[in-house]
């Protein structure tokens, strides 16, 4: 038995990172001890936006109201297209 297999066994048996990669697959790195993410996806303590971040909703493009309004407009345009097709 080679040294590599003996030394790599615990790492291969460790829990994997739960993050998704850019390609959509799962990250295959081992999770950091005591966490669910690897060292690349875990994030440092205190990182990220502060609580009640005012900058997060600056433009309001993805609020529930804006999304619902875009759905209504899309449905209205679809109905108008159907009506125009029927008139031809």
C-alpha cells in the first residue's frame, strides 16, 4: 500500500463543502473542521454586508412588487400579441 493512499484517506473521508461552483456542480473540497464550507467558500468571520444594509435595496429592481409588476406587464403584452394575431 502506498504512502499517498494512507495519508489521503482521512481527507477523502471528510465531509465535503456544500457550496455550488459557477458551473453548477458541487464543490469537491473538504469542509473546514466544524463548518459546512471549505476554506474557499466559508467566508471570514464578520464578512458580508452588515445587518439592515441600506445599500442592498438601492434600486428596488428585485423587490416583490417590481417582480409582480413585470409579470403583469408580460402577461398583458402576451394577450395583446394574441389579439393582434387573431386580427390578421
